[in-house]
């Protein structure tokens, strides 16, 4: 029998197609009248639509969000918050804009509405990762958790197939680690297994036919479940490695998760037989670690750190950082074994159990 504690996160989720039109109602629900929109320059058409939609409640826009949430970018965004006297944040996009909104909320406790355009999942968590001086650290607080998430499948329809693939495997990683988290519980395990199943089935369909609305809906549904998992239980070795590599070498976030996941899972496999059985069932495969790498190859996305810009000379530095202040992990985190894991991931080798 597994002892557990389960606490439900106090947040509101609106899921569907065309749900962007609910934004004015959700602002009213929060009592917000002066919303700062966080986005990227390429979303100018969507920004214009939102500006027209919320009218006088549009305070302005900040388009400087970048991956890994650098502290200096957050400080610039804070100037916009003060200048515009914003009483709410509306973050549109993937993990970069969501992370920026969470970093601002940590400092101000402003309410947040998130409109995800990827499968990042971080919109469902009270955790933010921030980078300073090449080191990425995470922090958790109730102030970080967004108040409302509006999932609109329509906003994901133009996400390129390759980005959909890596973003989706990033989401699978959240669910995988939830299955062997120290504070896992039966409800989260059910969500995690279903998330892995839905995403693993949907992603090949999206890559084959990017306009497949049913597959896009399943993928967004699976990403939502994985985000719940990520927000409800602790992270382990996989996320520690990705935070370390992303912060130290400025590697692309989703691609780093895609490369590392099979290797981290193989490392933990001997210590997590129950989790491995659940993942194998979700994937309908005997070897989950090899199966996840094969999925990445099938989707034609990177399977080595070398492909995404990490120098071979950084392997030892990465290993040193990864064993410093490690996250809890079901298997002990040993420096030489971690170095071998990173080296194999750099080369793109088959994951080694």
C-alpha cells in the first residue's frame, strides 16, 4: 500500500476550441481592468486581436520574453508593469512567456491568465525557473501559480510540426517523472499514464498531418494532464539535467528535454520498476527508454545534445553542475554515471540501462 498526500491546486481551466473569446469574461472574473499582455513579436496579429477584444482593459504589451527566463529580462518587464500600472498579466505563447509571467507574479503577486500555444505544461505549476550568470534555479510559491489557463486548440494549429514534436516530448517528460516522484499519488499516476498515451499517439499524427484537429486536441489534452502532474509532485534527475544544460549552454528547452528523456529514464529504470511498467503500458512497448528515443527519431527531431548546440568540452562542467544540489531521485545521483549519461546524450547513443 502506498501512503500519499494529495492537494488540489486552486486554479481555473477553460478548455476547447475558440475559447480565446472567453478572455474578457475571465478578466472580469478576476476583477482585472488593466492587463499587460506578454507575448513575442511574431504574435503581432494575435496581440492586435486581443487588444480589440478587451478594449479599454488593454494596458500594453511586452514582447521581450526569451527562453530560460533571464533575470535581466524580468527586470525590464517589471518596468513595464510599473509604467502601465497593470493589475493583471496575460501571457500568450509557450514556456518563455509563461515563465516571464510567473517571474513577474513572484515579485508582484499579480493575477495571471495564460493562453498556451505549445505543450510546455508550465502554466499548470507553481514553479518558475530563472537564469542568472549561466545558472538556472527553480523556485516554488503559491504566487507563481496562474489563476486561469485558457486552452484554445485553435492557438496550436499553426505550431510547426517539429516544434509540436519536441514540445510534446517535453510534456511526456513531465508525466514520466511524475510516475516515480517521491510524493507521487494514485490520481497523479493515472493522469501521467494517460498523458503519455495520448501524446505518444497524437504526435506522429500531427507530424504527418499538421492540420489534424483531433490530434491537436488530444495533444493539448495530454499536455494539460502532464502539466497537472508537473505542478502536483516533485521533479527528479531528468528536470535537473535539463535545467542545468539549458542554463549553462543556453540550449533550446524542448529539444533538450527530447534528447535527455530516454537517457534519464534508462538511468532510473532499475530503481523504478512500477513506473517503467506504467510507461511501457502507455507506449505499448517493452522498453520505454528505447521507445521514447525511437519516437523522437520517428518524429525527425534531435536525439543528441551535439545537434542542438552543446559543445563536447562542456560535458564535464555539466556533470559537475548536475550533481551539485541535486533534486531527489529514485536512484542515487553519482558523478561518473551522470557524466556517462551526458556523454551518451551528447553523441546520441542508445540509452543505456
